[in-house]
């Protein structure tokens, strides 16, 4: 078993001064914590993997392809591989768990 605490992951991500911290990598998936502060721009480009976002905290909009929806704590969004997507109008610091399948990179 591998178990993680969100507060420890957030501290590690912040200490590494990056928006993304991959904390689990297995044969068929990887999982990371993605952070964008209120007002920040999301620099993402399409990924070669399917991904699922689980919003841990914060508020924003996300556009996937031509569809836009509002997200907040508890929201789950699926993004197919290769599809343009981006968080925007981030009104509260956003913390998102990201699951990639197959693993990112």
C-alpha cells in the first residue's frame, strides 16, 4: 500500500517551487497534485494521456475542447488524450489531483 497526506504533498510541491508534483507512478497510471493560484494563467498543452481532474480546493472554470464548466471542491472532470484544455478565471487558489492513464511522460 502507498498512502499520502494532502498537506504533506502540498508542502513538497511548494518546496520544489513548481505547479505540479507527481507523487505516484505505476505501470498503468500516474497521479499528481496541480496548483494554480487565484488569477494565475494555466500554461497547459494537450497531453498524450487520458486524464481525470479531482478538484481538492478552490474555484475556477475549465474549458475542454469547446465546452466550459465551473469547478470547485469535489468537481471531477475527464479530459481525453490530445484534447486542448485549460483552467481559467481562477477565483480561489486551485488544488487539483490529476490522474493520468497511461502514466504521464
